[in-house]
């Protein structure tokens, strides 16, 4: 691989981490809104999360984008089932490991470069 390809790979990793961390903040906003019973804030936070997810797709990290879609679907199902707030700690722990998640998601991208 050339130096230019390695530079592109580093940029993609940074972008994926950045957007995944932002997605984590959006998800935590969703959970906090549900916790205080603010449906408008929940919907706004969820819309923001989907907007963040669209940026992730633009960062050419399809694996992270797919994981983000699954994550947001889990948030919606958790809210519908009334268990979202009880999982707040698990979500916080998940997002504190963003570097690890991004490395795992980027393995396929790095192999393609």
C-alpha cells in the first residue's frame, strides 16, 4: 500500500471514531429524554442521531453505518418495550469503548486498502 492509501485509511478511522462518538452522544440524549418523559426531546435527539448516521455513511465506513442502524433500532425497540432507561449504563459503557469498536469495524476497510 502506498503512503497516500495509509493516509486515507487514517482519515477514515478518525472520521468513523468521530461520528460513532457523536452517535453515542445522540443515543445518550435519547435515553435521557425518555428518562425525564420528554417525547419532543427524544424525537429531536433521534433525528439528530440519524443525521449523524448519514455522515457516517459519507465517511465510507459501511460497517460502522450498519452497526449504527442496528443500534438506533435497538434504541427505538428499547423505548417501545420500556427497557431503554434501564440499559443506560450499558450504553454508556459501550460508547466509552468507541476506539475499540472503531478498530473492529475498520478491520474490513483496512484489508481492502
